[in-house]
């Protein structure tokens, strides 16, 4: 099935060809009306006598043999040659560098990608950037979905699911994973030991949640720690889409202030959201003068910051299991529907 880009190219080509044919017909009729014939223009400068030596039949070999260096220099300096070369260069560039490429991810096949950059963002969390085959490639991950990462550890294949912080429409040639290292975490410790050039195995897309700007009028989000990654991806997609009117409220819980991940990025989105996106931070160990929430996320905070369950809304949650258990209890007491064991896109409360 041809892509939209290919249809657009075919349409533009057809329109251009049609206009050229119309223009050619109009110019031809105009010249004929003035008794100017195209064949005479083509033969302009050649002798009128067919018996003249210059009118003899010559082969391509004769032409090449008699072609001097001065002739070549004169040829490449003509406007026609320069215009043709320019058109050929533009066509080559368009085909080579701007043609639509297939997504890299495959849900049925493991693919390997090299680590190209590691950035430490907190004492126990780093942002890992992995390179795609081409600088023009996109991962091919719909907003809200995740992918599986596999590694062989102690002779066993261990798999975990991660949501990149990058988006196909903005980030080409690479993807980034935000991963916290746990003392007993097999995959997270594997990531922490990766060196530049080392590869990981990835398969996807996976997951039931796919965001679009008509999904709902209001999004309430509750996240803890690295559970911010699917939320960040959705927020980023929504705020930079000027046709999206969804309002988003986020409760983001962490232990210490330095544990707040993607804080600068979240604040930037908040300041550029025209009031559509708001954040409430909660810390277990707040610093002096802290103005956010203290301790654990409470039922009162959920009631205040999340959209009412009778509105056109969805509640999205992602974080440590103990926190998610407490949030389910709060939502139940506030009369929200209970999330399913495996959430579906149609659910009002979706647990990643």
C-alpha cells in the first residue's frame, strides 16, 4: 500500500506534467501564429543546404572523438547544463535523504542497538541513548506504548518493559531510556554496566494504550519514580500538538528532591502549555521550605488534583507496586471504577 508521501509525490508530478504540457501547447500555438516553427529553432545556426559538410551524419563515437577540452568546459558552463545538474542533484537528495523510511521496531523480531551516550541524571538513575541504523530512522513506537528489552544474565534471558522518553515526530536516529539502577535489579544493573558501543536487544511495540488528541478531554496522571516515563511521553506529545485541547494534571511522587526525574523538561512543558498541564510534586523527605506534598500521596490530594470521575476523563498510573496499591484504594473510595488486572484503552483508570 503506497504511503501518503508517495501519493503526494505522484499528485505533484502529475500536476506538474499537466501544466508543462498545457504550457507547451500554448507556446507552440503562439509561435505558429507568428510563422515560427520549432524545427527551425532547433536547426538555428546550422547550414540551410543539406549537402553542406556540417549536415553530414555523425556517430556518437565521432562526436566523442572530436570533443575537445574547450568544448567540455563550454558545455558545463551553459545555463541548460547547470539547470539540469541542479535538478538532478535536488532529485537525488530528495530520494536519498527525505524519502519515508520504515519504522525500525518489529513486534516479532529482536533487534540490537548500540549505546552511544549515557547521562547520569540522579545518584541512581541514568538516561541511556541508543543509536538507530540511520540518522533519519525512527523507532516506530506509538505514543503511550512500550517495548521489551532482553539481556542474557547468568545464562538466562531476562526481559523487562520500558517506555522511551523520545518521540518519533521529534527524535530521529536514536531513542532514549530512563532507567533507575536497583541493587537487586537484574536488567537495571546490566544497563549500569554497559559501555559505549555495547548493544541491547529490543522488540516492540507492546501495550494496550495508544494516545491521540481525541482520546479524552481530561487526563489525570499519578506517577512514582521512573513511572514518569510513559506520562512524560504522552504529555510531550500533547503539549506540542497545537490541535490538542486535552487538560493534564500530574501528581509525581519521589523520596528526595534529587530523585525528581525529568524535572526541567516537565517544568518547560508546564510553562509552554497555556494552562493545559499542571504538576503537583510529593516527597517523602522534603527539604526545608518545600511547598509541595509531604509523605505519601493522600486521598485528598487525588481528589483535589485528579479530574472528577463523572467527567470525560482518564486516570493513568505508573509506579512502584506498593504505591499503585495505595492509589487503587484512594480511587475506589472516590468512586472511580477499579482498574482491570490487564488494563485496556477503553478503561477510565489505566495502569501501565
